[in-house]
C-alpha cells in the first residue's frame, strides 16, 4: 500500500506528539488563565486566539500551552496570518500624451496575475489633480473603473497611488484633468500584483488623552489587548476637506531615552477634486504587530487647525495555533506565566506544510482564572545573600522599601544618581552586614524634569545670548536639554557648557557638553530644540549660549532636561526591613555576583517595585569625587606646604653668604693716671 507524503508527515508528527505528551511533567498550576476548547473529532485543528488571550500572554506566546483530554501537552505551531507580500514591478510599456485640457497615460501592465494598485512617478512638488481610470482585459475593450480619483502633493502630504479593482488587467488608461491647473510631468509608474489575503476582524479602539504641540496632534489610543496583529486603522472625522500625514507608534523605553517606534504611516484625506466630485481615504495600512495595547496616533497638521477625530477602527488579522487532535474531547488552553520557558516542538519545523493541510477552525471558550493557580516561586534555588561588606568606606545610604518577597526592580533617584559613580561600581545592596546580589536592568528609564532657564548675558559680549539653567543636584547624568522658542525666524548654533571653578588660578574654566544647529522659518522648522549631552555635568548648573551676530536675540522658554535613571534587579526570599542601598565610595570596585548565571530567568520574572527612603549621610565629604579644577583635599595642601617650605629652606642654604664686616683699627691705650 502506498502512503501519501501528507499522511507520512502526520504519522511522524503523531510519534513526536506522543513522546512529548508522555514525557512532559510541567506543573500547570503556575499558569494563571485557562480556556476550554471543545474538539468534536480527531484531525488537524486551527485554534483562533482571541484578543483576551493575546492580552494576557507574552508577546512571543512562549507561555501558551495546550493540554489534551488527559492533561498531556499537545504540540502546536503558531501562525500569524499575514497576507502574502505583493509583487511590485514596472509596467511593460508606459506612454504619456498631452491633449488640450487632459494628460492621457496609457500603461501596458505585462502582468498575468491580478493587480490591485498602480503608483505614478512625478517630480512635481505641489499639485492636486482628478484622474479618470479605465481598464482593459485584452487591450481593446475598455471599461470605466473610477472617476475623480485624487492624486496630490500638498503641505507635506502625498497621494499618487491609484487603487484598481482586484483583477487581471492587460492595460490601464488614466485621464488626468488639467482644466483647473497646468499639466504635471509624469515620468513612470509601478504596478502592484495583488497578494493572497487573509481573514480580518474589526475592533474599536478607545481614544484616551489628546495633546497638541508644534502642529502635531498626539492621541493616545488603547486597543482591546496587546500583541494584536494590526492590518490597518481607519479614522472617523467630521472635517469636510483635509489632507494629513498620520502615523501609529509604539512608545518604547530604551537604555537612554523613550523612543517612538513607527508601526505604520500614511496619508488620509477628504478632497473635492472636481466640481461636485468628492474623494476620501481615511485608512492607513500597517500590517504590524502591536506589542502594547496603548499606542500613539500622531497627526501632522502643519499650519492647519487640528483634525477632529471622533473614532478609530482597527482591523486585525488572526493569530492561530495549529495542532493535531489525536482524540476528540475537551482540551485546555493555558496562558499567563511570565516565567515559563518557550516550548520547542518538532511540529514547528513543519509550519509551511501544515499551512496547506485542511483543518477545522476552533474558538476557545471564555478566559477564566485557573482555579488551581499558585503564584510560582521566583527562582527558588537562588539565594538572596552575598558576601559580607564593611561599609565604613561608604558616604551615603538609603533605606530600600519592598512590599512583598520575590524579584524586585529598584529605580535610582536623583539623589543617588548625583553621588553614585557613573558605572555604579560603588552601589551596594546590604541587609545587616551582608550584600544582596543584584543585576543592572538592561532597560534604563529616564526622568524628564522641567527646569528654569534664567537669562545670564555677559555685558562684555553683547552679540551673544546666554541662559543659566540650575540643576537639582551636581553630577546628574543629564543626557539632553530641551527648550522652545516663540521666535518665528532665526538660524543659530546653540552651545551648552558648564563653568568649573579653578581655585588655583582664581578663575572659572569652560567645559563644553554639547552643541546643535537650530533654524526656523514661518513655513517650516521646529520651535523645539534638543541638544544631546556628550558628557555628564560635574556642576549644578548648565549654561546655554548662542551667537546672534547682527540679529536680534531669540527668546527661549519651556526648559527641560532628560536624566538617565538606571535600575537594578534583585531577589528577596522574604520581606526585609533592614535593607539599604549604599553609595558614594571612591575606592570601591565593581561587584561581581554569581546571580549573572541566571540573568535571563531573573529578567523574565514578574517584578515588584521597590522604592527608596530619605538619604543618610554617613561620612562628610572630603574633596568630592569630581573636585573642581585646581582644588584638593587637606592632605594635598599639607603636602604642598611641606614641599614648599623645604624648597625655600634649600634655596636659602644655597645662596652665597655675604662677606664679614671689618672692625675699625684700635690705637694705643691711654694712660690711666695724670701727671702732676
């Protein structure tokens, strides 16, 4: 009997599945959520993961488990159903003809498969045109596909793509209306072959807060859940005529700042391109995975009023688990274990072949709490005690407050950052007299602090403008300075520096920290300045300076600084009230803990937020870590006095001695008596 390749694949898969089911011994009480899955008959199944499941699972779905009727692990493969990528290429032929009031573009596609879009190429910088579109399946018989389709470039927005009905078109003819404006140069076109599509679902997003700044509307949008595969977003607006560039972003914290990662962007518009003919497009295509349910929608209004947005509809694509049900019955889907290691199933290697197999689509039941859930112990085999530490060399400490045992994340505050060494080499967690091992969190937060910029012009340098910016503490790890200007027209180079006292010379030395070029016109440019700092300031004030030449001074306002805020991760097996963080030692070496061997597990664990108490000064400062230029401690000055005195004594001894003074000659002694 001949065995088909498809059957052979599934026989092999079944052997793997049985081995995995019989050999697995996970404690599934550590999974917080469960959903029932009813399988009517054995065979290949596609289990659609609803938004509520995706929202409680990890982004990589590494904590998702599927259990069979006998509580054995069922292997699966994950499919995020993206459409097949479209093929984009130049047409076989392209010809342009200018008529009295029209531009005729004749395109022979050269495609044998269905096409759904063509994009015109033009160097024209500012225009708006209406286009009539015709298509032909054989190049002879024509049918009208659309009339009044807008193409434009205006105020930073651009739309030169023309949608086509999803069919095989041998030729396309475009008639561009030139009655209202001069013709534009059209140099070419690109044709897009339609890829295979996948099912979609439409959900409503919640609109949260909205802010307006620098001609940009920023709207916080909340999706039903995280980890959704977003195909597109559609805006609802009551505005009658507009064009706007919009983008959907994910706000991501990185080591030094908060970044806005663009998930997708495009142009939305509602235009009247001909008398009585209106055209609109309020949809932006994304095809991106949203790692968070909270996203940022930005709308670039330029010099136009903010665009009103009353609703945002989100089109999502399904995420499915593909598995083989060996028997019918009740299956269980588990999710919600941040510390679970991602499974590795041999079935995943068959992903492409599994996709072509016929399958039954299933939906799980409601998401409920696992009745047997027990919070897993965080790294049960890892101790929370390190080596003893003599803290007599440390100058400061702060109490660390924790709310529950387990893995903790502690963010360092401004007082600690101003005294700890930049590499955290002198930072120690101590309970009693014993260290608590910790690791630096790779994701570093940041503090944005509003500060005051005080004009501090030098009367001897009237062509310069200068501002003094006091800082909360000296030696803060400031990474950038921000400010705004209401001045509409200027071009300046901005320099940020600090003045370090040189007590030896009795002057202040200039230490440059960063610079940036800044220009603005009424039509373009930004009124916000951002200057990255190349070095950490040593003093408690920054200076910002610019050269005005023969121009009037510019005005600055809304000053702010960005301060890097490192975080540390550690573990406590039980709550502790005598836990302190020590810092401020110039002689400490960077700690080395065995905790680094379980770094991946520690960072994946659920973390509690630890906080800091008030600062305690243990030792007075004796010439700080970053002493100003030309200063030193008492020992240095004592040595200088001794050395100076010794040199002075040596110089005196080496000087030639003056000649001895000569005594005047003495005559004969006078007689003591008198003669009669």
